[in-house]
């Protein structure tokens, strides 16, 4: 791996009231990455981002940006710029003045300021509104001003706090693509904070999932989805069936366990575990059939259809099984007649390949 | 809200007494004062009468009020008030700012501490200042202990300005506090984040965005300073006179009511001018107060 | 790297800055030292009131035995009580009218109501002096028995107090849910009953707060009283003024302390009563 542009080492933040917002976080972010901090609201994402920008300081740990520990450096001395959740576009300045602000206050020559401001406005497609005041602009336009204002500084790292949360659905999709495009053109590291898994999965090259101030997993979107490290990640990213299981025996490379409603199962895993684990399997990996499936090695269980929800392209079927949790099965409606063809109350078999399920130890 | 025509009897019952009181005991007296300002003392048998007047004789009183002697006093009242206002602003701004950024636990107490003196009688507060600053007062006592003074700190312009600042400070703190408290702190953060120093941020973001509060505070302090009578009277001595003292003298010792009336109207016009300036400035900075 | 922040604090944590704490200390010291010394020295045995010589209530006893001071105090309280009563009724009525009705030139009317608040006190004082003189009210009233001889002062105090009451009461009324009024009428109450049983109880905290404000304003007023009181009638601030002109004495300290206590108690009460108004608005 190339040298990380941002390296967060053992960072904790305890607020005066006693809240531990960030708890011993370690993250390395490579140059040019589109990195997302993902987690439920209140998990400490914003606090972490603000510590990178210098608007908060950690109570513990190092924040190394471009090779220097900047944990206690004031924000105006850091090579980072932020797009605020509320945009914070100065209401007493025109769009142009807003964008030029960061250059003027740091003594960039006026002709260079003019040129770079014009370029930045061009980049976010706001040149025609240069003379407007922010109160005559829509939320989406103000956000572009905030983006241009940060990008014109050519920071090493651009920080974005929930950039899409205040936009309506249509604008949100446009902006999502625009941000990806911008990141590719300017070649700056983006760190984005979001609570929306779709946003993170579709934009980011890597994601750190955070819960209660602690990092749960750092991985690419597909790894997160297919190989969640913890129950929290599996549950937070997409839908998942989680079946509690009691460990019967542990060998070096395999676990044998008694999963609720499924009986005795053996999984190949090298992870250490305690007395209980969870079997996780995505709904779309499950198959249903009226007759007992005959193929060898399948995990299978019989149950009753409790609910069928029709979604056009797919149907979501909830199957209740004896002694275990309800399982959700998503099936493709690929024939034009009658959707999934199952009815409520019907007896049915659910099965899946063992490799499609995971055993989660934490 | 109802239209007044829907229930005229209730409307008039409610509106009547207060309006009547204000018309008879406020507007009418001002009318008398207005007429008086255009009048002169009557000359009876070749002598200037003490109690009789010739009404509506002309604008001689106003002409007299722009005489250099009085113009100097008016001018001095304005700059003394302006200086007191600026000093108020310079001390009140950090106070209001500090209260806004104090912890939630301390905020109400600090605010109460600023406002409380305001509820204590103006006369008593001024008297308290005299006790502190007079030549045998505590300040000179303290200075004497280190071998300095005593200094004459009372009965000069310095004492008047200090007294005005002391007395009207809460008027400045409150509107400033209200605007700074409402100010979205992420503007300041954005400025720092964009590379501006704390000082630049203060000059280019904090001050412009709290301008409405500054304007209100300045007007709220300037107007009562300009019309003040008690503070210059007690702290100012003979040569630190302001327009309020001249008006008082015309109505008491000098017994020249027509001239006093004219000066009163000059003072009122100045007050209205200040109020209009505020309305104008408020309109201009309307976009800022987001 | 020269500039560094403290671990755990942000760039906007000005509350922890030392210079700000020092500034606060200095300013509060300047604001309070004069008042605190005034109060403290009201208990001093030294006549000239410079050096602390010992604790005593003598100054209060002397002030109490000073009949002209007591008379002035009684006058002031009497004026404040009556003026408050009238100002509260007038102010409440105007507030109700402004709250309930829409009418032409309402903005101008509100500005008119605000005039006594913005006009310099001294102008109002001399205008009333002139008015009472020209109409003969000054001589007529001065000849009347106590407390009627205070009428002019009371009239003047009502004129500058009631607009304040109107503002306070109106801000209370803004939080009133007019559906309550409609519900009451729907239940068969007449307009008059609704007024007394629904609106007045709702207004009550505003009324009390407004009344306490009027009381403090009236008790504290010097300038307007100075001009509208005849030569014979003296109120407490006017009396203190004449004493202060003659010099500093511990008796004035004692009398002032009493007045400070009265106004501070009234103010704290008023603030307490106004506080729940905010939460009641929602
Ligand atoms: N200035 C602060 N003082 C005290 N607690 C705070 C402060 N800012 C945030 N917190 C707390 O820290 C936790 C994390 O907040 P935040 O980082 O804003 O979460 P997120 O952005 O993930 O929603 C929350 O519990 C929040 O209440
Ligand atoms: Mg957040």
C-alpha cells in the first residue's frame, strides 16, 4: 500500500459531559480514495470528521495528515477542507466572494484568486450565478457553492458531512453521480460521512462501518456485503437472516454448532469464537421449493409461508420455521404468471448452499 | 384576528382609555411644548414677564439654539454619547460573545449578572460611582496606598463618559447576546476551515453577521446617552454639560421655557434621526440576518 | 508547529480562554464593586463613610427617623401602587385590542404606543411640566390633600409605564390558543364569561410581570418626577437626588440599599413569572 494520506491512530474523543463519541479508532486512508464513514446517527461519524478537519481535537491518539501529526493543529493550518452539513455558505457574500474567501484570507494573489474562483465555479456549473447572494439560491445550488469553496483551496483531503441528506430524492441521485465524477477529475481524497448504506456502497471505494464510536469493519463495498465481519455490519448493510447458534465443538478450521431451527451444522472458519455464534444468510441467497430439495450438501428446513409481499421484480416471502426465527426469502418474479407462486399458509422448503452463509463470531 | 368593524363596541372599549391617556397626557403636552418652542416671553410695560408669553412669534428660539454656544454643547453631547456608545460596544461585545460560548451551566447566571444592575435605580448607581471616584473615594484610597494621587476623577468629561458606559452597558449586551446566540457557529468554523485565522474570522464573518445586533445595541445606548440628564448632572460638574442639562436649566434656574422647548425638540429630532438611521441600516443588512 | 490546541478542545471553545475569563472578571468587578461597597458601607459606623470602622444598623435607624426621607418613601410607594394599578389596566386593554383586532394604520398606532418609550425622558418631563402649568393642574393639585396632591406625578407615571405593560402582556397573549376561546363559547359561555374565565387567567402571568415592571419603573423614575412634582411634593429618588447633591452620607447608603432590595425582589419575581411563558407557547 502507498503511504496513507490520512492515518488515524488510536483516536478517542470524550466530550466534557462524559459521552465517549469516538473510541480508539484506527483508520488508514490512501491518497485518491473515496472513503466513507458509515454508521447509524449518533455513532460519532461527524465527530471523527471534525477531528480530521481540526474543528475538534481528540482527547487521545494521533491524526497524521500527509505525514505530520496534526491532532492539535488548528483547522486553518491543515490541508483539509470541509463541506458542512448545513453548507455554511456565508450569507453576507456573493457566490463568487464565498468561493474566493479561502484564497483571499490566505494571501493568494488577486489575479490567481480570480482565475481559480472562475474555474471552481465552472466545475460545479455555477458560473452563471456568480453574483448571486446565497439567500436567492436553492439548497442544491448552495451545496455546490460549498463544494467549490472547498475544492478551490486544492486540499489534500476533502471532508463531506452528510452531503446528500438535505437534498430531495431526485437531486440526491444527480449529486451522487456528480460527486463521483468530481472526485475522479480533481484527484483529491474524499472522506464522506453518511448514515445511508446505499450512498456509501454506491460512491465509496472503501467504507469504515462505525458503531458506538468504534470501527466495526473497514472494507470495500462488496466485501462488506459479502463478508461482514460482525453481526452489526451484516445487519446494518442490507437485509440479512441471522440465526443464533450454540457452539458444539471447535476445531482448527471448522465450527460445529446447533443453529436454532436448523439443527447441527458445520462451517469452515478460522475465526475464534465464544459459546454462541450467528449464522447469517442474505434473503436473495435462499431458494424455495414445494418438494424437499434433493441436491447434496444443502442446508434445508421446512416451514410455513407467513407472509408474501409483492414488489414487481421480486417478492419477499417470510417463512416461519419451527424452533427458529422467521426467514426472509427474496425470489425473482421471472415468469409473468402469478409472481412467486406461493401462498400464505403454504408448507414450503427453504434451502441454501452452505458457502452462501457465514458464521459470525461477534 | 378579527376585523375591528366586526365588534366595534369591544374595540373602542379596549382602545379608548389607553389612547385617550396617551393623547391627553403625552401628545397634547408635546403639542404645548411645540407651540412654546415658537413663542417668546411677553414684554409687559417694557419688562420681560416671568409668567406670560406671546405665542407663536417665530423661530427665534431655534435660531438661538444653533448659536455657537449651544451648537458646541449639542456637538459635545453627540460626541460624548458617541464615545460612550463605542466604549460600551467595545466592552459589551466580548462579554456577549463570552456568554454565548460559556457552558450551558453558566450562561443564565452570567446573563443575570449583566442585567441585574440595570434594575437598580439609575440615581443610586450614579451615587455609587461618586462614592468610588470622589477624591476621598475608594479608588483614590487604593491609589494612595501605593503612593499615587489623589486624582480628581469626578466632575469632568471622563467621569460622564465612564458613568454613561457603566449605566447603559446592559442595553448593549442584550441585543448583542441575542444575535450572537442565534448566529450559526458553522459559519465561523467554515471560515477557520478555509484557512482564515481567528482574527480574520472575527473581522470578516463574525462582525458582519452580527451587524444587526450591533446596530440595535448602538442605537439603544446612543439615544438615552444623548438625552441623559442625571449622569452629566451628578458626575459632570459645571463644564461637562450636555444638552439635557441645558434643557433642565432653561426650565428651572434660567426660566426660559420657550428656548428650553426649542432645545427639547432639537433633541427629539436627533433621537428620531437615530431611530430612522437604524431602520435604514436594518433594512440594508436584512439579507444578513438569516 | 507553533500554534497548537489543547487536547479535547475545539477552536471555538472560547469559554475556556484565559483572556476572556480575565475580561469577565474585570468587567463584573467594575459593575459590582460600586454597588457592593454602597451596600456594605450602609452598615458602617464611620460618618464620613470612607474607612470601614465596624458593623452597625445605626444608619438604617437614622434613615428611619429622618421624617422627610420616610415621607418621600411613602410618597414613592403610593405613587408606584396607584400608577401600577392604572397602567396595568390600560396596558392590558391596549394589549388585548392589538392582539384581537386588525385595523387600518395598525403599524402607525403601535409606533404611537412606543413613543413614550423612545422619547428622551427629559423631553417628556418638560412637556408635562409645561402642560400641568398651562392647564392650571399644577397649582390645583398641589393644594389638594394627600394623596391627591400626587395626582400629576401619577398621571405622568401612568403615561410612560403603560406602553411597557402593553408590550409584556401582548407577548404573553401571542401564545394563546384561540381555539380555547371558541371552545368556551361553544360550551355556551357568553363573550364576557369567556373573557373572565379563559382569557384573563391565561393573561395572568403577563399581567403580574407587566405590573411588577411598571412598579419598578415608577419607583425608580427620577427625571420625569423631578419636573412634574410641585415644590412641596418629594419622592424618594428626588429626595436622594437633593441629598446626593450635598454629598455622600451613610444614610443615603442605607436608604438606597432598601430601594435596591425592593426593586431586585420585584425584578426577580417578574422574571420568575415570565419564565414559564416560553414553554407555554408551544
Ligand atoms: N459538542 C458535543 N458535546 C457533547 N456531546 C456531543 C457533542 N457533539 C456530539 N456529541 C455526542 O457525541 C455522539 C456522536 O455524535 P456525532 O459525531 O454528531 O454523531 P453522528 O454524526 O454519527 O450522528 C452523540 O452521542 C452526540 O450526542
Ligand atoms: Mg452527523
